[in-house]
């Protein structure tokens, strides 16, 4: 990649190699971006995840490791409350995941969001050289491109949205929605996970903003500026992930899972503990399966791995409590002294261990109510044994469903549908499992994170 301009990535959180605090669940973004930055000797700028007043005085921590320089600022408690827990995670996240019932519209948090975006621009702009290309990530930083431009930056600046873009009729419930979208049109390229989210965005631009939308070329022209808007489905780091099978830690994890479940068939779910992931609805589906198939109770075990996230946001405390209650109910009603149908684990694991668990589980349940893409679905497929692959049960409302059409697709709101899908998966003959696996693995391998980065940065360079 020598000769390419330096890449500057800006995202809410930065995965700092030697973080001061214990790292929580980092989500799909971290691994994806590290791969992109590694071979461009890039710079990654964002929040350290720490709370202090030092960011207000302009202090930035930098370190270089593995060819990647990270530059991080701390946020004050007020910034964290208003920008991160507030506007980003209590307004935009629920709204963009179709949860109007959970979306809070508060003037103060909206102001905090703008203030922190302005701080990112103020501290980020001096780190950016004239030749750099700049890639901003996700809903926390939508206005950042416009803020950087107002400081005179002429660089190519792109933006990728990792979560869905809601339908116009939902989006307009956001106060000042037009202001937010106008800031997006200061980027040269705006990327979405799927064609569906892209179309929702274009619909808004055309019908609410009255911008000129050219669907054929994927451009939006507004007030003299043209922005490329396209879908770039994110993938996993295939090179790295597919090799984990040779790793001792992965083998050990697989062995641990198999020996602890004895002859029972393991089903697995792995998600950040988030209401968008449909975990209580999944447990309802499993409960329904046991209601309909009481004879199967000794043959199956469901393992749900869900490390807590965003614990300071009320709706996340509620989902955690609801889930604990549901698992407790089913286990209380259906356990025997020597057998528990649901194992619910509140912690994170390494990718190698997850690989081993995925490989040991004959059914992967990925049933979000809404999800930009969902990398767990792709990781589950990538971890399967080609000679005896497991079955992926996937929500039709995950972005990944547009690509993994050979999964068993379900409506995650329907316990009957989930129960039926489990039946199909259990009964599926080996040749059909292999046929579906081969189609899905080709997509997971080819639409990997390296190609995602390449496609986005190619469009950004040519913009
Ligand atoms: P997330 O909502 O975090 O990401 P996802 O795409 O599934 O969702 O990525 C989660 C990542 O975290 C996966 O790599 C997974 O292995 C890891 N993870 C989950 N649970 C874990 C656990 N218990 N221990 C360790 N690791 C765990 C957001 C969007 C998605 C989009 C991604 C990337 O919400 O729709 O796919 O960004 O763009």
C-alpha cells in the first residue's frame, strides 16, 4: 500500500493497545479498523473511553504500536452523559433501530452531542495533514465532517454508518432531523451497510431535503456539493479469523463446550447485551420449542454469551433484568438436578475461544430485531467444520440477511417462527447443511473486511 495517502480514522472509541482501564465489549468496529490502518501506517483518533477533564484543556494521548498511531482524548462526565449515553445511545441508537418507544429527545443532550463533535474537530484537525484521507465512523460523529470543513479542511473525508438508516417516516420524529442530514452531505462519500439502508437515506434526501438524487450513479447533490452515497457491506477479517481453528485456545474452547454438554446438541448465541439483538425474544422462541417438543429437553442446550454494554443507560439495565428473569423462569421450570437447558454467561471471550464455541455448536442463533450488518453471523459461518457444518438461524432484519440468504431466515418477533427454525435445523440432512454452508462461506470469505476497506477507500480516493 506504499504510495497511498495516509489514512486517518476517527471514531468514538479507539482500541488502544495498552488501554488504561479494562476494555469492555468493543463491538465489531475495532477489529475491522485495525486491519485497515495496519498497512497504511495510519492514525486513529477518538475517545479513550476514560473520564477526566484533560480533554477540555486539549490534552491528547498518543502511542504507536504495530504501525498504527492512536491519539485519544478523555471526556468529562458531563460529555459522557450528554454525548455518549445521551444523544448517541439514548436518541440516535434507538431511533435508528426502529425503537421510537425508547428514543429520548432532550435539548441538553443534543447540545452535548454538538459540543463534543466540535471538540473532536478542534483537537482532531491539527493532527490531519493536507494529503491525508479521513474516514469518520458511525452515528456518534455524524456532524464531524461539517465541523472539520468549517475549520478549512479540504481533505477527502468519508463517513461510514455501521447501524441501519431508518425509514423516513421514523427519522422525521427526530427534532432538527434536517440539520443532521445536511451535515452528512459535507462528506465526499457516505457509506451504508446495505442497499436497504441506503435507499432509506436517499428517500429522505429526495423527499424531505429536496436534494437531487441520482440513484444510478449513487450521488446526492445539495447546495452545490455532491456526495457519493453507496452500500459497502462490512465483513470479518477472514485471513485472521479463518486461521483461528489451528489455534490451541480455540481447540480447547471447542473441547470444553463439547465435553461439558456431553451428548446434548449445543445451540449458541453471542451478542453484546443490547435490546436490538433480540435476546429475550430468542429465549421466548427457545421456550416455545421446548413447549412443543418436551421430549427434546435432554437433547439440547442453549448457550447465550452476552457481555453487558452501555450499563449507564436505563434501557440497558432494563434489558439485562428482563433477560435474567426469562432465563431464570425457563431454567426453573425445566431444569433437572443434572441438567440445565439455558446457560447464560455475562462475559466476553477472546475471538479464538468464540471460534471454538461456534465450531462446537451445531446451531447458531443470530436473531436481532434490527442490525446494521451483524458480524457474529459471519463469524459463526467462518468457524464451521466444512465436513460437518452447523446451521445458522438468522433474523431477516439483520443487514447480514441480504448476503447470507442460505441461512434459515426467521422473523425474530415470532417465537413460533424461531421454534420452527430450530426444528428445521435439527432435522437438516448433512448434504443440505453442506450446500448452504458452501454458499455462505463464499460470501463471508469474499466480502471480508479488507475488501470492504478497499472498496470504501477506493471510492473516497476517486471522489
Ligand atoms: P455490534 O452491534 O457490536 O456492531 P456485531 O456486528 O455483531 O455487533 O459485532 C460484534 C463483535 O463483537 C463481533 O466481532 C463479536 O465476535 C464480538 N462479540 C460479541 N459478543 C462477544 C463476547 N461475548 N465476547 C467477545 N466478543 C464478542 C456494530 C453494528 C453491527 C455491525 C458492526 C460492524 O451494530 O450491525 O455489523 O458494528 O459494522
